[in-house]
C-alpha cells in the first residue's frame, strides 16, 4: 500500500464525479478566454484535451466511479469534451483571422501614393543613328547585311585592289591580330573599314546588288575631337547593269535630305580610294545652333562624312563579275560624325566615355 507506485497511481487517476467534470470544463473555458495567440492555444489543447490532458485523464478514470453514476458522469464528460473541442475550433479560427488581418494591415499598399519613378533605359546615340541611316536606305530598296569585325587581310585590302606593297595601305592604320608567315599564311586584323563586306557580299550573290552594312571599325590612330580609334561605319553597295555616277549622287543626296532635312548643304569633292574610280568624298554644311554659332569645328564650313565612288573594275573582276556588263557605286560613311552633325555634338570621344549624362540626352 505504501509503495511509491501505488502512491503515484492514486494521484494520477483523479477521483471522478460529475462535479469534477464540470469543474475541469469551466476551468478550461475560463482559461480559453485569456488566450490570445495560436501557440498558447495549442498549449491549452494539450493541457485539457491532449493524451495526458485533464479531461482525457478523467475519462480514463471512469471505471473507478460508482457503477450507478458511471453513465451520467460518462455523458457529462463526453459533452464537456465536445464543448471544449468546439470552443477550440472557434478560437483557433478567430485567432487565425486576427493574425491574417494583422499581416494585411502591416503590408497594406496605399494605391493612392504616387509611384516611384522607374529609370528609363535608352538606346545609345550610335545605335539610334545606325538605325536611322539603315532605315533611310532600306526604304530606298537596300538590304541590310552585317559582317565580321575580325577580318582577313585579303578582304580588308587585297580584294579591294590594295595589294600588300601598295602605299594606299597607309591610309588605314591597322590593328593586326597576327602576322604573315613565309608559308603564305595570311594574317587577321581588326577591320579598318566596312568595305571588306563589298567583296564578301558580291562573292555570295549575283547582281543586282543593293546592300548597306553597318558595323564597327578599328584604327591604330591618335584620337581627337573628330577621330576615335574605334567607330562605326555604314557601307553601301549597288551593282547592276547601267548604274552611273548620277545614281550615286542621287542616292546620297536623298539620304542626306532624309537625315539632315532640306536646309543642310552637300558638297562632293574628288578623292582617292583604290577600290573606286572615280572616287569622291562627301561633306555636309556645318551645324549651326539657334544663335548661328557652330559648336563643332568652329572654323569649318564643311564636315566630311563619307567616301564614295564607282566600284573599280578590278574589284568587280576579283569577285567574278563581268566589268563590261556591270557597274556600281559604293560608299562608306562615319556614323558618329553624322550624329555629331545632326545633334551638334562637339567631341566624338564623348560617345564612348561611358558618360551616362551625355548618353541620356538622346
Ligand atoms: C573609308 O573607310 C572607305 N572604306 C570609304 C569608302 C567606301 C570609299 C566605299 C569609297 C567607297 P575613310 O577612311 O575616309 O574611308 O572613312 C570613311 C568615313 O569614316 C569618314 O568620312 C569618316 O566619316 C569616318 N571615319 C574615318 N576615320 C574615322 C575615325 N578615326 N573616327 C571617326 N570616324 C572616322
């Protein structure tokens, strides 16, 4: 009788009566009134309804009740269990709803506040100019092609009637990628102009040809306000039967009118390029701001924007075209120079200075 086991058993199996059941129930309901979060609610559940909870223990002790009272006590305990479970469910739903509305309150978005400005990306002025130029030519029936920036010496020079010992190679200060070898290996270079695409295009298609080729060029030269060591050109080539110098002038006049408007003047002068005959360069009358001043090259009336001419018969022959049957014209224009003239930019080096203040103006 006095053993610890016996003592424990007596304490754990609480004497059961209807009153005891009612006490546990009202105690549980009272405690529930003060519960304000889900963690405490779970502790409450464990305390009263859990496997070792007070009500569960009472039910377990039912067999120790006087036989006559058992049915009544059992019914009261079952009702208490149902009531507590129902109250648990309701309280849980309330607390979850309160928690959710707290989250909504904290994270509520005020749709009436003014929005934060989103920084707007812009196209680089060179990209815009390339697009404007190629669109103007596309609407005159020219196709747009692109070609490699790393080029064979053969296309950059030889096929343009500039053999290796020709002094005209000095017109373009070249960035070589590797060197010629005695075994006849021809080296690679960074193209100095977009003209190599003349030969590449003609090798691939039969006349009539009408293409413009935008792309980047590289020269080993000192920079100043109108010279960069890397810049963009747009090459143009038209070959077919009966194409004359008048077609060259007409096409370039129309291009200049579309890009610069009616008011700017155009000037052609004789120039030399080994791959054209005759050769010319074309200049545009210098830009004037609203006060009549020239922001670019103040002392110059004209700014050169392109070289051009009738495709040399040797170039036509080199790609397998019959020079007695076909004639054509070609031109190569500097994209940044055109943008400078169009927008009044006084230094070409601004284009690639990573200066977003400059770029974002366009
Ligand atoms: C040539 O590059 C020839 N391939 C053009 C050509 C094509 C002639 C077809 C005949 C037929 P030139 O070196 O002059 O030519 O360059 C042409 C244009 O590119 C110049 O008028 C200028 O607008 C631009 N350009 C040349 N060098 C630079 C440079 N360092 N920086 C910026 N623009 C340049």
